């Protein structure tokens, strides 16, 4: 089973996405079995168009939008191939109880309320917590993000004690906005026996290829296996879609000159091929698809050999 997480930039707010771009988004989602989507906005027209392109066997869950300016009208969703994955029935949002909030808190709830949802595929029952944490590299931004993670983990600690399998096998993923020097924040997660997927560690996930924002952490039992390659590395990675569509070549960019002129607030500044190229890479293609790249890993859904081996070793 291929699990993916993808922040699709302001999906619903950006109004100039072309039909071509929506087809690309649908084609990428179709390559996986379940996709956690961040930054779905209030307007669901583009989201519904993508679902129609995917076909009737693709199902979805959605949260409501987070209230308040800090929530940015964002909601979380899962899109999954019902032939490969089923919804377990578990669904909710992570709300911070007053007992967990410290005196003079810098945050009392996460800015975008995370989704907590259960799924099943083959032998695998698991839950996914999809997040979009506070952005920014300033000292105050890091402090807010650290407190968001602390509060989230405090809530999840209690859930990990619930005996149902989908609680025991828990995955945190999404746009964490974690920088390379946010090691103290990562430690809050890993101290709770979550391990970052080693197929993703250190890989840039934004379109500029200079930050590791999108991550996947797992707290799972002995029978929950991530598929590995011949070197023992977990199968997973970052899909750089711009190596295949909206490529940074003069011929490709020239095809979209007329659309960029319609898209830019002041098109009179697009006076040369170099200006078109700069706008294409900095703004246009990111508003057509996203400023984040999809991250993924492969989960082994049938483990009868491993199950029997573990049982035999315990005898």
C-alpha cells in the first residue's frame, strides 16, 4: 500500500488553476492508494473536480475549516482508493483540553486543527494524524511550533494507550514546517517512540528544494512493516513532479506565456524570456500545482511470514 502526504497549496482559494493542472493533480494522487491532503480550503469546487477525474472507487474524508484568522480557512482531507483501503470508522479532530494548557500559553490550540482518522488495508489497521504546523523560522515562530507539537504529543500519548489496533499503529504526517535546526522539536516526537521514516530523512520536500517541511513519523507494533529495498532502507521518498510537468525549459515555459500574462496582477513587467522564467518558477507553477512536493512510503499489508516467525521465536 502506497501512503502519500501532500500539501496542495491553497486548494480552493487559488482560482486560476487550469484544467491541465487539475488533471496533473489527479494523476499524481492516482499513483498512490491513500493521500493525506493539507491546505484544502473552504471552496471545494476544485477538490470535487479532482474526485470526479479519479473515479467513483476513490473515496474521501474531510474536516470542516478551522475557524479564526490563524486557521487560514484550511481543512484536512484523505483521498483513498476504496479497492485498496477502507475507512475503519474512526474519525475526529485533535482538540487540546484545558488541563494541558500551561499558564500564560503562547498557543491554546493548534492553528489548524489536525485530523485523526482510522484506516484498514489487508492485515493493516492504523490511524493517521495529519498536521499543518505553525510556519516560520523566527525565534517566536519556533516557540509556537514547539508548543503545538508538545500539546499534540500530550494528546496522542493518551490515545496510544487505547487497545484498538488502529490506535496502536499511529502515523503522524503532513506539513510540519520543521527546519533542519528544529531538532529539539523533532525530539519531542521521537521521545514518544515515533520514528521518522528513514526513506525520507533529510530529503527536501518543498518546490525550492531547500527545506524538509513534509515528514512522516510512525509509532507502530512489531507486525506493522514498512517495505524495504535490498539495502534495508524503507521504501519512500519525495516525488518531484516538476521533473515531468511544468518543466523549467524555454520551450515548456513559452507554452504558458499567455496564461502567465492573464495570471499576473501587473503583466506589463513580463517583458523578456528571463522575466517569464522567473515568474514561472517563483509563482505560476506553484499556484498551478503546489509549493510542496508529495512525500510517500510503502506499507507491507500482508505479514503472515513475519507473524509466524515472531510467534515461533517467542515459544
